[in-house]
C-alpha cells in the first residue's frame, strides 16, 4: 500500500450485503447487495475517486473527447445528449478516443488527456452502433449504479489518445430524433457557459479555473451540433477536422 493512494476493499457483512470501503482518500463508503449492484457500485466508486484526485491538478468537465490529425474535439454535454453515441461513432470512423464521460484539461498547456474507461451505451443507441460494434446486440447488459441497464464498448489501447493533445474545436452536441443534422457556429460566451455548467472541478480552482477556460476558448472554434443522424454527424466532424 502506497501512502495517499486510494485502496478499495470489498467485504461481506453478516447480513449478506457487501460493503465497499475506500481508504486513503476521504474514507467514502457505499453499501450494496452482493447479488445486485456490487460491481456497478465499485466501478462508480473508483471513477468518482479518480475524478476527485485528478480534479486537484486538472480541469475536469462532463463530456467526451476525440482526436484526428493530432487535434482534439471537445464535446461537452450532459447526460442524454448523445455524446457517448457520437464519440463511439467517431471512434469507429478512425478518430482516437479521449473519453466519453470526463474531459481532462491540463491548465498549463490547455491540452486534453485521455480518461480511459469503456464507452457506456444505453439501450436506444445499440441498433445505431451495431454495424460498427456487433457485440452490442449479443452481449448481456451491465447494471449501472442505480439499476440502469447499459452496454460497454472497450476500444483497444491503440485507439486511445497516446499523449496530451491540443484542442481544435469545442462542439456542443444535442441528439434530436428525426432532426436534420447541423453544425453551426457558437459564440464563445455561450460555449463558456456550457463548459461551466458541465464542470466537475473548475469551481475548486476559482478564478484561475474560469480564466483558464476563457483562455482555452480564445484559440479554438466553437460550434453547436444537432444530431439527427449519426453517420451525417460523423461526416460533418470528419470534414471539419480535415479542413
């Protein structure tokens, strides 16, 4: 055991429940049923501690990142926006993956780093992604913390960002069933508002964190994307990165 490094322990209580304990970083605990959500809770606990630890030195945002040609696209968005589906579609088209859930920004270089974790897909996205990821229709679902059924895509390690990568553009995606897929310029002030809304760790950095996001936006393009068709969205972003 290394001092200061979180240690996760799973023990069984007399009642048959499982107790997940985290030692070395706040002593957080969660109690779940052994036959139900143990693995989902353990995964949630590990990811939560990782976000807390990384947030001390980096700016963390809720969103996805992908890269092509040595430049990254940041896709900040909340749950239900379709960002994971879009990230999976872009990864299948040759983009390197940074994350589908947590954007990690180095405040000194304004580059993004990978947050390696399987892409989490909900039931409605399985038919859309089945051509690129056939296992989504074969695999049994996992149960997220809270009981929601999800499926995971696990890209090979050579499909992840290999190093810190500069940001080309910030794309704010939103899925709208049946809508025309569009990519429109977004004012930097509106993009900053989205980044602050989707922040995990910016508040703990105070004015430095806000100033860093402002600096980041000065050198990147900002867009709002409506996604009605995944293939059309992938084509638009491929053209954007090839320009």
